[in-house]
C-alpha cells in the first residue's frame, strides 16, 4: 500500500509534469525527496508569488509544472491578483 507522498508523486509523474516548483517546507520534504530521485526538474523558490510566475511562464512555453507549497501559502499566492 502506498503512503500519501508516494501517491502524490505517482500522480505528478502520470500527468507528465516536467518541473516541480517548490517553496522549501518541512511538511512537503518527503514529496521533494521523491521527486528529486526521478526525472522531474526541481526549481526552489523564495515565496509563493515567484512560483505562480514561474509556473505561468512554463505553461506559456508548453511545459507542465506543479507548484508545491504548504496550505497557508495558497492565500499568499493570491495577493498579486
């Protein structure tokens, strides 16, 4: 039986995601470590707003990306809008 980080990473891989944009956080460390072991390019960021911009830019160029932030970061990422 797969644990939650394994399930999340499995879905990320199945979706064809090429980039994982992440804000370092102790709650998502297991996911980050699993993604580092496979062929997903990791992009660390300093804040959530940077992540929105990077993911938008990757999307415009036809690349798939996932933004990994903790739950409180969701509200922080909405500030520019």
